[in-house]
């Protein structure tokens, strides 16, 4: 059957099954989504099992009811002071009213794949900053590591007491046209966005408690307890009662409220670099009661700002002597210094090889097919097919710098081709992947929109625990694959349904979900993240204060 015939047959099935007016956006959407895997509806238009309860709740709604639901979510964020800036305007944080639902069986498969990946990356980082056997065995090229700007020789010789370097990982996933989850990216340097997860759940439970009453949704409120256990388990000194702190760039950083939220939930101090100092390779915190020895630092600051004696000499965010204290085994830095050599976008292409090398297993989660522009033959293929592929800068983030070949102008293609030729190590290319779609409120109807997923994994040295669900981001602009809120994206509450046969699933009813989460609001650390409005001083700051503010804004951008 020809592609046009396939598209028309698919559209016909969906029109018949989605005739309810609230899903009218499926009948009017362009062909851009026709071949995507829709997570609520199958190819014949039938509602998939995990979504039947959501569909039953939403199908009778009309446009006014849909608007009322969306307005209720918007008011909930505004009432709590959570907005984000888009094109210079403050708006309610775009949480979509239709949750993304993942069955217990599907989640079990994902969870196993994420745990496998984190374990392999742990072994890889330990190897790279140790004996480098994977390089000596020529499994991956040595120059791949030495050319990575996040490989820090300063981290050589720093051995975590319990062997954990990745205390928190964010593994970005997409779902292809066949419905298979694939890994898009690994994030091992204090990945951001968990505050979105908690705030989305808290707000949805308050606004739509009836949805939770009819579903067995696994809770997300115990993230901080798992994180605290991982941090405490990592301590080399004072193991019975270690002092843990959260190190933030400061109040001008867009993620400050996420840092504050996690510190408060864990019951530990939130500190800035100026609150800490080193003496005799020990780290101390200044308090009103005097000096307090610090055992574990959960940092939300980039490596280059951590220690002005080792990295940027002009850093006002870090602590002089911190790296030497860590090397002496007197403090643990979480996540470990130099973890970026594990989430480099070019290194990502070798993770399946790492899994087989270190674990002797086949990867449970596949990568997205990726061309490595630093390899001559793959670079030539990329340049030959540049109008068909997606070009990504290795050090890009937030969706910036990506060039979608089929949508780019001749000038844009020529520009990126020159960049690839001039600096091939800095570019990868991937096919135009068909992301999965989930019904999303667009005006007065529900229409398909592309989504991705970032689950969060916490490693405490004994086990790798994966937060049920994670952060689902949605591209609100029709046809767009860019989900970042700074470019018009939003998010969804992500539901993992509890297994009816497992007593270990932590499941809460709506009232408990609301009651268990904190009252104060986070500011998720993502590009264009919502932030609490604060009245800033309009007086002219000193040059030192201006430098501090500038570094705070840049100190953790990933």
C-alpha cells in the first residue's frame, strides 16, 4: 500500500473512533502526526488500556468544560506565584490537563533498562578516571575522551568511598513510530526538572482529585528521601551521621527554588560557596553557632565554577581547595567531578558498547541511530544527506543550535555543513525521529502533540531506584519536536499505574498526594523554567555583585 493510502486509511479509522467533539483536534491536525505512535489511541482508533479511565472522564466534556479545567490549572500556578517568561510576557506554567499514562508492565521494562544503563555508566566513569581498561582494550577511542571538554584530569585519583559517581541520572527517552522507547540523551551532571514532576503531581491532584480516585497512580513524593539516603551513604567521614549540604549558585540562578525545595525536603542546609571554606583539606560551613564540618556536598554548580584553584580562577560560586579535599577523601562531591565525560552526546553513541563490555549484556533500551561526524565515512554520509537529517551540537542544550534538515533553508544547511567540516567533533546527526504523541489541550479541543520523557534514577550504592514516571515534556507548537519551555513547550503529569500484584508499589490517593508534598514552590532548573516572581533591588550593584549575579545565572545551565 502506498504511503498516501496508508495515511488516509489511518485517518479514517481515527475519525470514526475519535468522533467525540473533545478529540476533534485529531481530525483536523495536519499529516505531520499521521505516522506517529499515539499513546492514547491505537492505529484503529481504539483507546489503549492504560488510558481508558482518562478517556471516559474526558470524552463527555465540551469546549467550555475543557477551558474550565485548563483555567483551573493555570489559576493554581498563578495563585502560588509560579509563572514563566515567554517572549517577555509572564504566563502560567503550561501544565497540560491530560496526564501521560504508563502501564505497570511498560514501566517495569523501562525501569530495568534505565538501571542497566546507569550501572554501565557508573563502571565506565570509574574506569575512565582509573585504569582506563576500555581505552587500553581499544573498545572506544582514546581521543574520544581526551577531546571531551568535560574530561577533567583534576578528577583523576578521586575515588568515591562507596563507588558511586552518579548519584542522580536523568535519562531522556523518546518513543518511536512503533511504540518502542529509545534513549535520546544521558544526563549525569545533576540533571534538572524533578521539581516539575512534584509540582505537576501536586497541582493535578488538587484540581482533579476525581481522576486519582479512579486510578492507582504510583506516588512521586518520596524522591527526596531516596536522594538523601544516596548522599548519606556516600559519606567517607562521620558515616553514622554525616553532614549533607546542597550547594547552589545563588538566588539569581533560575533553578534556585528547586535547590531550596530539595534542601528543605531532605532537611539539610542550602548553602552558597561563600558559606563554605576549606582548611587542612577539610570542608567547613559557617553557621551562627560556629564552624560545622561538611561531609557531603550535593552541588548544583558546573564543574568549572566549583574550585577557583583548579578551574576558573574568577569563580565566586565555588570553594577554594574543594577538589583537594575531595581527593584526600574528606568530602564527597555529588554528582562526582568529571561526570560530563559520561553524558557527552558523542560518548552517548558508545553506551550500548559499554553495556556489553562492562556488564556482558545486550542493551535493554536502544539508542537513537546516530552518525558521528568525527568519523570520516559517517561525516561524508551526513553531508550527503544533510537535508534529511537532524544536526545537533555535541555541547548544545535547551533545544538550541539544532538544525532540522528537512525544514532548513539552503543557507542554513550550507552554514551547518561548514561548521561540521570545520569542527566535526562538535557535531552528531540523527534521522528525523517520529516521536510519540499524547492528546494535549490546544484551544477548545484535544489534539496530538509530540512528547519526550526524563525519568530520574538515584543510586545509593546498594540499589538504583527510578522515580516512577519522571518529567514528560510536550511540544505545544504543531509539528514541532522541540519540547523545551523556553521555546514554547509545556509538560504533563506522568502517571505510572501501580501493579495489582505488587505490594512494593508506593501508591497514594489524591488527598495523600496533596498532603505529602511541600507547600513552597520549586523553580525547576530547565530552560525557560517557571520562577517565583521576586522584587529585585533596582539600585546599581558593585562590579563584584554584578559578577556574582552573572555567574549565578550561568553556574548551572543544563
